């Protein structure tokens, strides 16, 4: 039996309702990102070269925090406490995905 899937708009609306996000903040951009997350994703992508993954013998996984401030400053990004928290949420999601696949 094939299960019907929700449209992206229906999915975004139900996710927003689940997490208590006001409906006026729910927009669908062609990128699939909610507008409220765009700045954090753009900042994280500017830092992607500072993301370390474990090698064959283990090691650290995540952003190299020693270079993050310089990377953001050089990119001309003013970091607020909220933006930094959003970047860390993205980082944690990336770490979880990497560790889950075992790389």
C-alpha cells in the first residue's frame, strides 16, 4: 500500500504547528529553507571549510571553533547570540548525520 505524502506546504505547516512556530513565519522558498533559517545556513556554509570529520583512527567532528570567529569576520557576518545558536544547531545536525553514517 502506498502512503500519500504531504505537499511541502502541508508538511511545513504541520511542522510549524508541532513546534509552535507562528503561521506567519512559515514561508516556502525555492531553496526549501524557512526564511528565518537562511542567515544561519548561509553563515554555516561560509564556515564549511572549518568543519572537521573523524579520520580512520577517530578524532574530532564539528566546527573548528578556533577559526570560526575569524571566518565569520572575514565573511563580513555580524554574529548575534541567536545566529550563533542557530549555527550550532546546524552543526549538531551535521555531526549527527556524519556519525550516523559512520564516516
